[in-house]
């Protein structure tokens, strides 16, 4: 049975004992290709116990890639849980054991789009759904973006590359055509640049 700690404080510099939940027991429920599920018993700050259903995820990266023509590189792909296609920035999970997130970002950009990057800069990290999942998302800004590769997607992955200007992105957000959280975080960061 995997062992996990759920006693992470609000900040490494300012632990707050009044909010900390301490893991008492963890029961393994399911392990799939992408996630693990546990049911955890935690001791609350008031001494009572509670149950937490937790989705365990190895983490993921997403890449904000902007062409020299100032167009953002997006992928359109069908997402089964949502019942339809979504527009997203290139992204993927940390597949390889001990793969650094930056290396994963290079890999995902080249796998999902015909673009590569000369460098990567970390711009954000955040938890995607901290109420029930420990997935940590790393968003990188690709530097030196160039079109010089062919798609190298996984066998079960079908994507279309879409380029959008800032105005097109603003309109797509306003019309709720972009509804993926990591993509909205990255695109809002890009839109604030100018």
C-alpha cells in the first residue's frame, strides 16, 4: 500500500497548525494507467477524524508556446470525460520515471504539435483540483519556438494544431470556447504581457 502524507502546511515558511490534517490511515482502492485512488482517514485540527477520497496523480506539464508571429500554439482534441473536444495548450503527464518537468515539456510540445522549442521557462505551478486530487501542474513558456517537427502523438491520441492571435484568444475566452483550466491560466498570463 502506498504511503502518502497529507500534512502539507499552507506555506513552507508559515505552517498553520490550526488547519493541518494528519494522515491516520490510507486504504488503496484503485490503480489505473493515469491515477491511483485512496480513501484516507485524517485527524482534523479539533481531534475528530474524517474521510478523504483522494485521486493520486504523478503530475503534469503544459506548454505556452508562442510563434515568432505572436500566435499561440493550441491543440484541439476530444476529451472523453467532457464529452467533446477542447482547445488546450500542449500538455501531458510526467510519464517517465524521475523525468524532470522541463524535459517533459520539451517532449510534450514535440509530440503533440509540429513545433519545438529552444528553451523552457517555468511560469506557474498549481494544483489542478486540490479538493480531491494531488496533481501538480507545471506550466512552461517555450522560448525559440519553431516549426520543424512532425507530430509524434501516442497511439490513442488524436490532435489538431490550432494557431491563434491574442485577439482570437480573447474572443474564444469570451465565447467560452476555451474551457480548460491550465490553458486559461497560461493564456491569461500571455494576454497580460501586452
